[in-house]
C-alpha cells in the first residue's frame, strides 16, 4: 500500500446490523491505520491494524496521512490502488 491510509468510523449507524455492532468497539474521533482494502462490485471490507475483524467500508471516512502529519480526505473508490475496477493504464499503445 503506497498511500498511508487511515480510517475514521463516523457512520456507526450505517450498514447492516452486524456492521453497526462491530463498530461499537471503535472510538468516534480516532484515526485507525488501514491494513488492507478488499473492494468488490457491491461490497468493500477493510481491515484495521490491531483488530481481528474486517469492517464494512460504508461505516468509515478515509484519510491519507501526509509526511507533515496531516490527515487529508482520501477517496478509496476513485483510486486505482484500491479499486480493482479502475484501469491502472489509461491507454495502451498499439504496437503491432
């Protein structure tokens, strides 16, 4: 993961009941380091460092931690690093 990705669980009442239940253990104002993002066509789950559960991404806002120590909003869904449905190479040259 090239992006220094963090998540904040601020939408605790979104998602299914089991998603909401898992979020109860997380603090509202804490930034959690993201270990992995598993993006599918209709569901995205994330894993946080230090937590054994996977979480529904709908419960979180995402941030990139800069080298200056600032948390900047980050859209994982528009990033080719996290979204496998975005082509990494916008255009391939036809050489033959």
